[in-house]
C-alpha cells in the first residue's frame, strides 16, 4: 500500500506550476479518499505523436505527471495513436493533415524512450487509445458521437472563429474532442492533465464520464511554456525550442541565453524545486546574496542532467565557462580547415607590385572576413566586414577590428591555428599551405 503524504502537502506539490484545477475541492476529496483507502488516483495525460522529438515545453506535462508519481499515484502516459491520425485542432486556424499509421507508429516508439527521461519506467503505465477504438464497430462510434450536437462543437474557440471567417472545418476535426473525452472513460481516469489550450478536450472527458456513470475526472491544466525568446510559446516552427535530445552543450547554452525573468518561469515549470525555494532564491537576488548568473547555471545543470547525466551537465558547464567567461577554448569546438590560397593576402599585390613567385605566392597575412565566411560564422564577405567593424569578432579572446591581419612569418608559421568567436558562436580556423 502506498505511503501517501498528508493531503495539504500533496495539494501544494500538485498545484506548483498548474494554471487551473477543475475543481480543486473535488481533487481534495479524491486525495482524502485515496489517503483513507490506500488506493492511488489514476492520472492520465495524452500525447499525440505528430513529430518524433519532444522539446522541454512538452515536459511541463511530463513533470506534472511525475509529481503525481512522486506522491504514489498511478500515472498513465497515453499515446494517441488513433487520435493522432485525426489531428488535434487545438489552437489551429486551419485543418492539419492527418498522419499516416506509419508516421504515428514510428513517432510513438521514440516517445516511449524519451518520456523515461522524466518518468519512472517501472511505475509508468503506457497505453495506446487504438486499444479501445480499434474494437469499436461503426454502430458503437455513431452512438458515441450522437451524444453531442454540432452547435456544442462550434462552441470551441478555434471552430467558432473559423466558422465566422468561413474557413473550412473538416468533419474529422469535430470528432477529436469526443475521442479524447472517451479516452478518460476507457481508462476510468481520476485526473487528466493538459495544456491550457486543451481545456475544451479535457472538459469533454468530464461530460462523457458522467454519461457513462463514472465520477467526472478532475481537470488540471498547465501553462504553455514560453520559448527561449520569452515571447512566443516554445515551438520548433518559431525556432525558440530546446529539444530534449539535443547535445548537452546545446541545451546548456540555450538555457543560459534566456532572460533572468524567464529563468523563474523555467524553474517553476521545468524543475522539481518547490515554490518556497524559488521565492527564497528571488529574495536572495533582490538582497544581493545571490547573483542571477549563478542561479541560471544551476538551472541549466538541472535540465541537462534530467535529459543526459550529471557528468554531461558538469562538462557542459565547464565548456560554457571556458567559452564565455574565461576566454578559453572548449574541447568540442569545431575545427575548420582551409588553405592560405583561399584566405591569404599580399601587400605587394595591393600596392600594384606583382606577387613574387617562389614555388608559390608570397602572402603577407590573412583576410579575416574570408576566414569568417569559410568557418560559417558569416554568410558573406560583406556581413563579415560589417561584424568586424562593429567589434563583434574576437580572435583568441581579443576583439579584432582589422580586416587584413599581418602575419610576418608566413609561410613558415603555417599551419596557422586561431580560435574565432562571433557572438555566441565559436570556431577554430586551421590555415594550411
């Protein structure tokens, strides 16, 4: 029998990072009953598999599932392999093309490995909603959808807006919410979690459970996490996402790039740090006891460790510090090899004298603008020149504003190796004969 914490403690943990609970009084009642009987709540969150990779925005729900799991309750990670082929209309102004069965199956397999970066593999129930929908006859399905009217479906904000804008609403989209609601019936869910954009779908589960003689589930919504820009919700389409399968250095660097204000949001939604601890950290920053940079580093370490390992987090921090605080070169910086003929320049040729040929051209130095383009730090020579003049380019930690750099010992000094930094990007240029 699970050893449940007192109800008030459970509620405080569950409410951390929650946007809305419908209804909190019902949740308290279920928790009290669970504590009394020793029977854990059945807590469900559904994920359609439209893409093979998850980003940290998706893990807000996973972490809330983990909170219920930490408290001893049964969590169900439901893969919507059936509903994924319909396509969730939430937040969409146009019909999304349905996925094929092959797409769904392939993406679902990757989900099963990724979720265990947050959830406990031994304590997590993974299910697929095709398990019950594949057994339904046409008659069963018609009886299910007959419980609702078209006008009820058009109450959904996305459909209401599209209807008045005379944009198409496909019939299969109208079925999505009903199917998701029936998932809760099939699983006899006590609690369902979802983003704030899922509220209509989550409430549908309450309606159907009542109709099937089950106690209506508690609905808990979580906020949509802002991306690294701090403005748009995290999304691959906005380019502001942090993928949980990205290399440790990428994750660490992206966390360090967010604003100090957004850092608190990430602490609340992407870690298990309590609200009390977060408030204390905020107070320490205001009083000067803590510097925001130190707390952001701690946040980046936590998140990298969640998706990789403690050692990977330490290495990522060390490399980031070398690159941005100590002006040292991280171990994993890309080396770009180029020839002196591609990036070299000669004083003689520029003052109108012929270049002396002694088994090859005599070079006086290198053109930094051409080196930046070869390294991929600038898309064109014009952009490279502009960045150099702005003082945005560093060589070996020092700002370089000259386009032509004199190297008196050419060609004897070749191969020439220099670390280059433009903004947050760093490369090592290796110039050979």
